[in-house]
């Protein structure tokens, strides 16, 4: 078997299932020493990766020499014919490459893994016992120092720099070293890879550091750990293993002394620092979150999770777009609060709404920022309710799990089903299972069958409008052939297209619910903008991260897209919003976009994408951010456009690009 040596850390790809594809809206990726970093990396060419600078042995892309099937062939059969059809192939690959410790291969080689995946977030015991287990997991994470600051320093050896100059409270300098807020730079193991965990974990370091590394290998790098090594390394030993098994976030694969602990989810640590302009002279106060998601598609190898009756969409991993909205919201949070919310007597409940919530990251980050707000006796927030809405029931289960894991309560349809969090402040999450595109509530509720009615009656007492609406909607303009069946069940009638997907040998279903935005990429974006004026309080805001089709060009800064957004808003409002659209200085052409979204090196698939984009009249695409403000106090209400300058740190979404965050912060709400 031919082997090559690679290293693990690299910026993650976005929304693609194919193991060899990188998403090109991120900066170009190059090898630097023992690391791979983005060319915009602030860590520089001398950044190192010890203690995890270990050689990762990777089987030749054609697979083991004696195997009759390659990894790429097994992957294609799994995506086109289903999990069970490919299990024997992955078992054969493991028989020739037993050193493969990637969770990806172990999940694909297990007949039972689909059942394990389906059970995540479904309490096997009583709600009370389930809540207690989540609390035990929270304590385990704390004891293992499972947070981004510790992980960055003690696992990835990437220390946070400090400001060397005196700064004013309004300066951005003292905050820039916090970027990114989570380990977005870490890339999980792929099929065929092997990490020498014996060498990594069998040393004389402090117990909490070994436990941290153990958890990082499992839940960030998606690597497997021998059971005996895990029991000797993890804090709590066998009791911890039993906890993780009860929660369904790992399973045991193999026999006897060959048993491996296999992760089924990512646990993404995110450190939200002191709010900018909060009035503090330092940046030591922070809120630490841990967000559970499904494994990255390159690891999971599927976009939907089969259930007993149908299938659920996979829950999106934390990608650059997810983190970008958190970064930009954080940078503008105090400014918005001081200018709008703090001018009114907000002693009642604050309400936040997260559309297309996925793991709930935006809602939970919003709650964390409310916790970090400086308060006074006359301006104290009584409580905050975060409503999370998604068409995917699996996503709502994950969001509720994450709320409890981070100390927030979960509000049920009635008081008997409420679950209380561990933090003292009154902050709760309430989930809504609904189809945003049709505006229908999909689960039974006493409030009614319309999404608007459901959302406006959340407080069980009367009309409940929202102060903030957040969204990271699916945005990829997906051809039928590239969408999975779960996507087709949602978008199948959006245009004059058949729900039945024709078989195309050049295509596999790369895009699921969390990535496909319908045929034009704007189905969810359009629905959010249309419904927002009905749901927002006066001076309430909408903050959306998305890709934008045909963004305005420098020569035509107020091109059709801004007018289109205004038209969506006006369908439910008598007045225009005060809005700002931020996109990259350089958009991507439709031809380039097609090449990056299609199967790699598949000319038929690239042609299919180009034809589809041409049919949808999409000429260019750019990642971006959209902010809209509702109210009679807005002067010169229109949606304006700003081009975010390209810098050495990358684009508007690049996780470490503090310059883009600063540009948006200085420009937002100004003309």
C-alpha cells in the first residue's frame, strides 16, 4: 500500500460532500511547514502544530493495493446506492488498511451506524434523566478545559496574541486577537487516514490536558481512539464512556482488544469575548459555548439521516458562514443595543428569532451576547427568549440539546414539558418545526397552523414580536440532480420542475437541507425578508449571512439585487427598511462557481451546473451579509450596498479576517 504524509489542520470546506473538493470562496490553501493554513492566516509562516504535529498516514487515493475497491468507488456507491450497499466494501478496505482510524470509514463500515445516528438527540430515558446526562457532559467539558482558548494553546499550539499598544475603548485593536472564535481551521480526518493516538495520549502531561486532547481527537478531528487508551485517558474513565454512549454521541466499533471509540458528532467550542464598546477596559470577560452538530459531510458521507419512517436532513457543521455572522453580530451588538433597544424601557422579555437554525448556533450566540451586555438597575434585562425555527426536526433536537448543554432552558408547548437550564438568568430556547417557504407549522400545536401565528403567540399571553431576527439560510442554487430526496420534498414544487430526480451517472446528491436554497438559491432568503416586517418590533433588525446571486458591481453599486430585496420586504410592509448589503469586492463568475460546486474533474457535472445557473440567470455569486432595520425612525429608508475590500486576511467570511469585521462595524447603519 502506498502511503503519503499529510497533516491535519486546514481551513474546512463548505457544504460539499466530495472528499477531494475545497470550497473556493475561502482563501487559497497552501502548505506551510508542518501545517496547512490559509494564505490569509494571521498565525504566519512560522506557525507550528506540535503537540498534534503527527504524521498522518494516508492510503493511496486508489485504495489498498490488494483491495478490489477504492475509497472513492466505495464513497460513490454509498452516495448513489445507499449505506448498506457499501458496508461490505468499507469492511474490505479496513481489512487491508487496519490503521485507518477515521470516523468516516468506521461509520461507513458499520451496519448499525445509521441507527446510532438517528437516535442522537432522542432521549432514551425520561426527560429528567436526559437533562441530567447533558449536565454531566457540560461538567465533563469544563473539567477537560474543552474550550477554544485551551484547545488553541495546548492542542494546536496557536497562542492568542496580545495588543502591544494603548487602545481606546472604541478601538478594535484589543479585540482582533480573539478571531476566530472557534477552531474553524481544524480539518477532520478523511477515509484512509491514521492518527497515532498512542503517541499523542500516552505521556506524562497533566490529566486535564490528556482529556482535552482525547475529546479534541474525537469531536473536532473526527478520529477514533482505542477503547483501552480512551478509558485510561479521559476524565472519568468508564463512567464517561457510559455517559457518551447513553447520549448517543459515540459508539464502539470492532472486537475485543481492537475496539475503537467512534465519534458520531462534532462538539464545536466557541469563545465569545467581551463585547466591543461594552465599557470595559479589558477583554477578559467571555462566554464559552459548545455546539453539537452532525459530522462534516466529508466525514459523514451523506446529507440526510435515514429514520424509521423517512429521513431527516443532517445538521450543518460550523462553517465559515456560521462563524462570520457571529463575528459581525458580536462587533455591532452594543452599538445596536445602545442606539435602539436601550432607548426604550426594555424591562419585559427580549425576543430573538433564529430562522433555519440548524444547531442553534446563532440563537445561542445571541443569548450569550445578551449575557455579556453591561447592565444597570434601571436597564436590566428581565429575560430573553430565543425562538429557533427549522423544517428539519433533527436540527431542532440538536438545538434543544445545545441550549441545555450551555445552561439555557428549553420551553415546551406547555409548562409540563419545559426543561430548565443551569444558569441563573432567565434565558430560554423555544423550537418551532415549520416550513419557512410555505409558511406552515409542521408539528401539532395549540397556537395554529400558520408560522406567523405560532411565532406571535410564543409567550402564551399575547402578541410577541421580535427584537432581533438572525438567519444563516441554505443558499446554494441547486440543480435537481445534485439535491438529495429530502431537499426535493421541500423545494420540488418551487418551480415547474418534477419532484422525481432523474438519474445522472455524473452526479451524486451532494447537497442537503442545510445547503440547498432551492433552484435559484433564494427560496429561504426571500421568505425571511418577506415575513420579517410582520414579526419585528419597531427598530428591530434582521441579520442574515448568505451567498448572494448577481451582487451589485462597483460600476453599478445599486444594481437590481438591492431593489429585489426591497420588493420582498414591501410585500408585507407599507414602508421600506433601512438596510445594508455587504458583499466581496470581487464576486465569482458563474462558470467558476459551477466548477467549484460540481463533482471534481467531472465535465458532465460541471456542464450540468453551468446550464442550470444560466437557466436561473445567475451570472455571478458572492458571500455576504444583509442587515435590515424596521421602523418609522429610520431616515432615508433603502437597501444600500457596500463592497468589502479584499485584504491579506481574505474575504468577508474568512474566519480570521478582523479587517472585514471592522469595515462592516464602521459602515453599518451609515450612509
